[in-house]
C-alpha cells in the first residue's frame, strides 16, 4: 500500500482565496483524521470521520474551515476565505480500528500551506 | 479533558549518549499512551504504544518507554543515540472510556544529535 497520500505538498496562496487540501487514506481504514501543526500550538486535531461520517469537528477553528469525505477513499479540507493565520502544515491520518480505540495512526506527509 | 505535557521543547545530545525525553499526561484513569517521531518534511510515525500489561514498552529503532502511573509519566528512552535519531518526538494520550476516543498530542520535543 502507498500509505496515506496528501496533495498538494506545498500550497502558496493569497489572503482571501479558497484553498482545498486533499487526502487519500489507506485502503480499508475506517477512520480519517485532519490535523494542523503549528509552532505555537503543536499538533491539533481538527476533525475526524468514521466510515465517511464526521464524528467530531470541535477542533475546526471557525466556519471558514470545512471538511468532507464523499467516499472511503477521498477527503478534502477546505478553507474559504483563507487568512495568513491559517499558514501551517496540515496532516491527514487514517486508522483501521474496526471500532477499537486508539490503534496506530498512519500519517501522510502533510501539506505546507502558506497564506500571504 | 486529557492533555499531554512535554516540558523540553529542544534537547541536544551527543551521538552515543543516552537519551530520555519526558512526557507527563493528564487523564482520569489509565490512558492509552503513544510516542511518535517526525522526521523533517515527513508525517508522524509510531515508535511505540502502551495499552496495558508490562509498564516497560519496547518500540522500533531501539526506543523504549516506561509508564509510571504514580507520576503520570511516560518517558521515552534510548541507551545510545545515533545521528539518524535527530527528529521531533511527540508523546500522545488517548482515552479508554466508551467508544472511540481521540488522541491528544503534546507540543513535541526536537532532538538534535551532535557528533
């Protein structure tokens, strides 16, 4: 398996523009997570899905952020409009817990987002 | 709410020296505990995890960690550090109650290895 695949690896955009980050989880995994990593706050969980259904989005910073998982092999995280403070590395991770708690998380390589 | 504290943001050790990275957690009961490592430009990779049983856990790359309930700690150790161990290390905690419980990560400790 190729692992968790994220695209793009780097994104540079201007303030006010829409940004879409993409993730393909490992086949067969039923949990998908979006994390944001910054120097100040470390790794924060934004939202996670189970069987394509959003379970907990309490970490989404504000309404400008939205995430979808239309099928088991694809998820997007969208920021509209983007702001400079959104600059961070965004990670997608997946896990095949089968309902058990806290099995190993498999992380993608991340998307480095810079909003100018 | 669960939380993790990694008191050392940055640590420098000489190659061949021993290493201990500190981690303290806050949780109402015995949690699941993890250590992940992140190499530059990469995602996080699991080093080891504690679920139950033996409180000394062995992981990949020669790392081990010891769960100490009385101290709410889960420190990571390695007897002899290699230059390739330079990376950022994250301690994480996950709850046990009920269904799936999300994992909370510490702020990370950046390890520098000098010759």
